[in-house]
């Protein structure tokens, strides 16, 4: 499975410009693009456990861009300042050509028969969806990058739409073919799990291809313009084709700019905000240094994906690939025009990124040593496609179920925590607290679609989600596992009261996701795009007394990072208790439009309820209480 950000990136010149009149930091128009390839009520009665509790009471959380090597002379880039209209509106120069480079590396132990290796779809839990009839068939997924996936290869020929950007070449590209295979490949003439190597994660999805490169250079380099890029993303996400738009896109390409303050990044974030779609992008292959996540992945609304290595570990894909980019990243404050270093987590999730057998070229060939975040990202895009497929079937008519904020929250919340995962949670005055939100390397962890199925699919359909979108937008009573699409008022909060006590010594996971409000500008070329509003939301877990009074006793845990659009907690519950979730609007980092409305968000959570007692146990307790009362009356 493929990505357009690769290891061994050439050195970059990262020059910041300042407009002295508006004191606005202006990004340089020419940036090195690296193709990451080689490397979301009270019910009128107490539940059984609450009844027992009542009976019991009767009885008694800017480093510089990491460079590897010196660029060849042909890679030296010239820079010029962009025009600035207002503090929050950045206007790109007219179709400045950006040059990108593709860095491909192989893996060391693909073996002599790579097609008979690990079934990654099964390993990542996708078969839970397949067995329920969800292969992505109700979703549209698009792979957008330099070139098109091959329309003659027997694994990627099922594309239904090919979108070529303004002035883009629109030619087939082997890298795009590999990435599309990872996302939604479908081997002609075969059915899964036969020849499983030929099937992407969402192999039943309708597949689109988008091409943005205006030229291909040597050593995998390519060029693009604002027009060639904006025209493809806007068609896929907003204007659509024949009345349809993509539900999910994958982009396995990137460029330097770890602060996210670049026209393309701002523009694509804006299109995701307006469409509510799911964007998935490769984190990059710039190695182990901090502040190395670049391109669209350095934005806020797309899901940024890192890569895992297989090697010869007893548990495959349990460690980060050495080339995978990681944070903390710098943060550009559009209100103050200042850059804060080491400020935010820029990797959201990880997936396999080495030792991959993927389609290449145009002649039904496969390559066994594929590696890169270029390939881990489309796997996550495929996972999003499966969620959208299930959502369209199970929650028909409820578009909130497939909103990108909900899908992102579910995928992150259900991820596996790997051995060295650490999101900075510490115990402070009895409260578990993180100002970091996600692990800087692994994000929320390794994608686990088996757990995602449980947390997203309602219990009647085989999942474990007792709550699948709380009525209204303001929280309320909820089951111990589920998701919600909500809206929190400016400087307000929404509370969720879990309807069963959470068992001691069990894991509690909760994820909050929202989108930054950007203006994408002109849909044909990003002209006039910029920042509108960035809400600062916090996440709190609290203890309350009972389902009748709902008096909050105290705070158990909180994720209060400043500069992310995700808050995440994962901890072990010390003692059995009634627990609730609170989404808090802590103000805006900036609000150039003076918008006083609230912020929409996706929320996903998973906890273990104290087991419900059997009817026999309830009868025994009732008999004991009745006997005690008879004895008390006889005295």
C-alpha cells in the first residue's frame, strides 16, 4: 500500500517572509514536495446495576525541518513572497510551480513468495466489516496525488472517475497505482480472501483517481501548481461529478512546512471543513527527528498517518519505521503571526508501511518490497471507507454518522496502543492529565478495524456501540461504548453521563475530534484562501453520584492540549464508579470572522461496564433484603 512521502529526503531551504505592513508571516510559494512512497436521557428506569447500588445503600498535555543529505543542484529552489490581503487571508502567487521529489526505499525481508505473506487486511481487523457485508460498496474513495493509478492494471482498473487537474498531465503513475491498491484494490477475476494480496482494505468501494502533477522530473520528482491541485480536491470534495462527491480521499504526497502555514494545506483543510469528508494523508518519510511532519499532514483536519515496520518481530508492525516522520511540530499562530516550536502532535495514527506487496506499473505486476508512509495512509483511508459503508447502511438518513470528525474519532479511539506509546499523561493532584493529546510518533496507535467495528456499529448489528449519535447536539445520557456528533457552544460545555458503572481495572478510551475553519478560497486555484476560526476544545472525564441526581463529584482525567484539533485519553479506571465525559469549549485561538456559533465535533468512547447481574442474582438479593426486613419487623 503506497504513499508520496519517502525517507532520505533532500535538504530543504525553509525561508519565512514577513509582510511589514500587516505583520503577517507569509509562506514561500516554492516548497519541496516529497512523495511518501518507499518509505464520532435518562431512560425512565435504573439499569440493574444501579438498582443493586440502591439496594446496597439500604443494607448498609520550531524545531527546524530535519534534512537528510544535500540536494542535487537541480533541486535548489527559488523563493519569493506571496501577496497578503488581510491578516487571515493568504493569496497564492499565480500558479507558482512547486517541485517535488520521490524517495523510494525497499524493505529487507519480503521473502521469496511475498504474495503468501501476512494477510494485512485480516491483521488490521478489516474482516470484521467484510463478514458483516461491508467492503466499502456504499462509499466513494479517491486517491489524489501526482499521477493517476493505472486503469489497465488488473488490481486498479475498476476506477470509475479520473480527475485531472488544470494543466496537469493526467498520466498513469506507478506510485499512485500502489497507493490505490492499498486503499481499495480489487483483483479482477478473484474474490477475497482468495489471492488476498490483490485486495485493498476497502476493495468494494467505488474508486476515483486524481492527478495533480504538471511535470515529472528525474529521480521521482514532479511539479504542481495551485490550479492543478485545487481543481482536483474541489472536484472530489465539493463540486463533485454527476451529483456525487468523494467520502474519503487519500493523498500520499507532501512537502516541507511543518507549521501547516502553506496555501495548499490551508486550502485542503478548508475544503474538508466545508465538505465534512474524511481526508487521509501520509505523515512523511523524513526520519526520526521532531518537526518532520510536513505538507497537508501538518494541517489539522486530515488524518495524518505514520508507518510501522515488520522486520522479524514476533508481533509484526509493532514498531515505528525508522523513516516515518514524527512530531512535535511547530504551530503558526495566525492571531499573533508567531511560530511556537514543539507545540503540537502532528501524527494521528499508524499503520503498516513496510514489507508490502502492491501493484506496480501498468502490466499486472506487483512489487514485494514496497515501503513508506505512502502506503500506510491509504490503508487508513480504506478503513474510513469501511466505516462510511457501514454508516450509510446502518444509520441511513443520518449524514452525521459519516461525518469526517466522527470517522476520525472512531478510528483513533479504537487504535491499538503499542509498547512505547506515550501521550504525556501524568497524575497531577489525583487527576490524570495530558497537555499533549496524542503520542508524537504513533498518534493514537495502530489502526484496529475490529475494535472500530465494535465502537461504531450498534449492538443489534453485531457491534458493541450502545449509543450511535445522541439525540440532539448537546450530549446527554449514553451507553458505555459509542459515538456522537455534537456541537458545543462558545465557552460552553456538553456532558455525557454513561448509563452503567465503569468497572475497576478496565481501560477507558475517549477521543474528541473537530475541524479547523479555513476558507479554501477560489476552488480553482486557492486564490484568497486563509484562516477563519480555530476553536480550542478540551476533554474531561468526571465521576458523578448516580443516574438520578447526576451530581458531579470530581475530575478523573483530562486532555487539554492547546494547539491540536484532537483530544485523546487512554487510562485504566482505578475503582468502579459512574463516569461521564465532558466536551469543553475553552475559547478560540483566533476568530477573524467574529463567529459566535459553537463548534461541531465527533466524539468516540469505549469503557467496560460492570457486568449486569443475572436474574438469579437479583432474586437472591431481593430475597435477602426481604428476609432482613422481616427480621427487623419481628423485633
